[in-house]
């Protein structure tokens, strides 16, 4: 453990409380499909603190993790990021970045948008005086903004649409502070004015919508309600340096506006309605991350039913996708979940590993295989992009297929190997394909390559199988000559010239003749490291096994093959009884949330099993997960079957079942009724032997 890391854990408690609160406030599932802005000023920070009953203010919580006497004052936050293991939760950067936005709002109130003025406010806020936290320390926050953007984009639209700009889109004099400035532009009162401006523009254009952000910004300056916008917003619109950032924000809000008079979050988590293709049939599919319910009821008789133990739900009560519904906005808001799908003339189908089928996605990702359905109005654009950017091997379906919507075209075997060419092709046709362009790449990364042993190191590659360097996206040049990109590979200098629109082609590293060992790639202030080796060491089977017996709790050596750890019974052991050799009972797992749970033993007894309450400490581990939870049950002597009633259907799970015996007269009737009531709970021959015995006993009773 690094020196001082133990103290950091204690000092960061209030910081992590704010992390949870800010994620719930700005990035929860209620904002699905809508642009999200991390707008926090002094008043908003106080309002959030009061709403959540937090003891420590946001600024004070961040001060507790800032080390003013260190050359790296934000190293505690960096340690929290390294220790961050839950990929479903946002990286623990939100409190620090929220303070960065507060500094931007204070600077905007001064009316002076200079970097020196920003760092003055940032330093006085967190260090108590100017000149302590300077621009030299600020580069690490750029990486935090980019990490937050990548996390949000990884959720698609479930956590809202990302409004954090790419580095190349920021003005040169705001390349570091521009991230915070972009989030300090539009407060909630400004959001609520936008639908009125949008409606005015739509009426003026005879229904033409959406309009580009540049048109919306120009119209705002002439609008008779312009003065109702906040001073922050008006200053940003009128400032030439920040105008491009404002236009991009307005472009996102305009493209997602559905005509509603207000831009509000839904109030309940929102899930995306997608398309599933299986067995030559299109159906609807829903992914509900971090939800535990097996079923959701929505308006108009629509029901969602969980598919096995996945995050996916089948949709019942909604007509199958067709040419009309695919191009119609679908929005269903229930008591606990909202369902939405924006209209689109495109369906991008790719492999869904969890369900072993094809399902639709919003964006194209290079090096993945697709089947593309295009409506008549998008067919020409799709054809142009495929001709320019798709890899060889694709095919266009000939003739009319029964499952393809009338008038739509189908392309299968589609693959894009080069993200740069794909983006160029999409920019050339614009139109409906713009929304399907690959997600922005905020940071340079290493991709591909032949990994040796991922369990030893995520960045360990075979010599000659080194990865490619994929450079972060850059702003299109708009006719101006792009600056060259300088790369250092183990101190050897490489210079790349971007294409006319700013995109940089991936850089192969396998042909550089690199020796074994550690290699360092430096590009635009980012440092990437990877290792190469001739091979991974062979694993040798040990003569003895070291384990920790449950009874004694100290290490000892036992003969290979002898069990040394005990716990819940996850799989059946042939010929095992319900008790271990030392007399300790076996434990089985029962899934929570059943309407009823019973245990039927082989010797003719029945137990009603009560589900224990969820421990109080469970909620402190973080937001709920979509993974089902279980509780333990002691297996009675002789083994048997666990019966659970879910959605009015019984399911039977074996727990070391023995051959069934005729029950004692006192318990025969209950045992027979219980087994026959769950007769269809399993096709397992062993369970059917229980059913046959129950049927025979039931026949004797009725004679």
C-alpha cells in the first residue's frame, strides 16, 4: 500500500458521500435519452446538500482530499480512481469536477473568461488563496473529465447524453478549463426556456426540425425573450471563444427535443426499447440495467418479463416492429419504469452475446459485424457510406423477405475496419446516419494486439503482436490546415499528419521491431504503457494444496484433490448426503423475490421457507444491481427439491435429491398436494419420479 493511502480512506468519507449524491442527481437513469449538464454553482451546491441532508459542504468535502503541500495535490482522488472497481458506478471524480464547474460560474459572474481568472477562483475556493492550485496542477482534471465522458458513453443513452466536449473542440486558450466552462453555460432555468425557442423556430421553418446549434444560437440573440436567459448563458453566446461550445450544446438539445413544452427528466428510470432479430423474426427487446424486478407493467397492457438471469426483458402486449412503429416515437411511462424509443429510419443489428441473438444498437463500432435495415428515405445514404467505408464481404438482400418491413432494404455481413474512413463517409452524407457515427474517442488508447495472459497483465502482449495506437478524436479543420500530431514511442519521435477533417488513422506498433520488456507511448500529454514477452510461463501442478479449513481457520497442507473449502451448495455432488462427514449441514441457495418457497424432501416431508430480510449493511454497498440476490437455506437430511413460485408458475431446483420414499400417513396428503402442484416445475427425470409417486399416492387416496 502506498504511503498515506490509509489516511486517505478516512479523509475521503465525505467526498465519497458527495460522489454518490452527485451521481444520483445528474447521472441516474431518469435522465435517459436527454442531454445531461453537470451544472453546479454555489447556490446549487447548498440546495443539493440540504436536499440530501449532508453534514459537510461540497467544497469542504473536496478540500479534505486535496493535498496542498504535495507536488500532486489531487493524488488522493487519483488513488480513489485506481481503487474504483464497480464499472456500473461513475468514476469517483464528480465532487472535484463539480468544484471545477463552481469556479467556472464564479469566473462567469466576473465577466472575465480568462484562464488566469479561472485558476484564481479555483485556488481560492479549495486552497484558501490564489496561486496555490495553478494551471500546472490542472492537467490531471482533464483526464478526469475524459474518464467521466467515456463512462457515460459506455451506457449508451441510459445515463443521459454526454455533453462533455472533446479536447479538440475546445478553444486553444481554454484547452484545460474548457470542460468546466462547457458545463457552466446552461443552468436549469435556461433549459426550461429552450422549448419555447425551439417551438418558435419550428413554426418559422414550417415544421423543419431539428435546426443546427449555430442557427439556434443566432436565433436566440434575436429572440424577444433573450434577456430571460441567465447571464452565464448570454455571456457564453456572445463570446466568440465559447460560442462553438454553446452551439454544440444547443445542437444536442435540439436534436433530442420531442416537442414537449419542458425539458424535464422522466421521474422514473428510463430504459431503451430496442429491436431483436431471432429465427427470422423482429421483436422488441428492453435492457434495464441495475434493476431487480422480474416483471414491469406499463400502460396499454404492455408488460416486460425478464429473460433468465440477464438484464434483458421481452416485451409483451406491444405489436411487433414494422415500418411504421420503427419511425414513430414510442414512450410508455409506468409507475416504476419508463420505456422509450426515438423514431429512426435505421436499425443497426449486431451480436448480443448475453442472449445469443442479434439486437439493435445506437452507434456503429468498428470491427463489429452488422445487419442494417434502412427505410426508403435513408437507403441512398446507407448505400453511399457502405460503398466508401465498409469492408469487403457485405451483401444486399435480393428480393422481398417476409420479416423485412415493406419498402426497407437489408444489408448483411457489414463490417467497418477503419473508424476514420467510416466517420469521413458519414460526414459526407450527413442526414440520418450522423446519429449512428462511432462514439467520440476522448483519450488515446491501445487496441487489438495478441495478449499473452490477461490474468497476469491487461497490457501484456506477444512480441510481434503489439497493439495499435488509436489517437483521440480531433476537431475537424473546417478548411484550415490541421496541426501535426507528435508521438513518442520509447523516446523515438513519430509525426502524423491528420486527414483534412482532423481524424488520425490508427498507428500499428507490431512492425516496429520492438524488443521484449516495457514500452511507453506518449501522445498529446497522455502516457500509455504496455509490455511484451516471448511467452507466458507454463503452470505446474503442485504436489500439495494449501487451504484454510473452515473449522480451524489456519493454513495447512492437505493431499491434492481433497476439499479444503466449504460453503453454499452450487452444484450437485454425485452420491452425497445432506450432511458432511463432520456432521455439519449443507447449505443451498434460494433466489430472493419468489411469491413462495418450499422444500420437499425425499422422505415425504414439506417445509415452508421464509425469506429473511435484506441485511441493513447491504444498501451501504452502493446502488442495487440487476444481478439477482439469494439467501441460504439449511438442507434437511436426505436432500430433496426447492420449489419456488414466480409469476404464478412453480419451478423446481434439485438439492442432492435421493429416490423418493412413501411419506408417513400424517404428512402424506401435504406432500402429495405440494408435489402435484409443482408437477411442471422441472423436466428432470428425478423430479418426475417424485411426481409419479405423488400421482400413485393420490390415486390410492381417491379410491
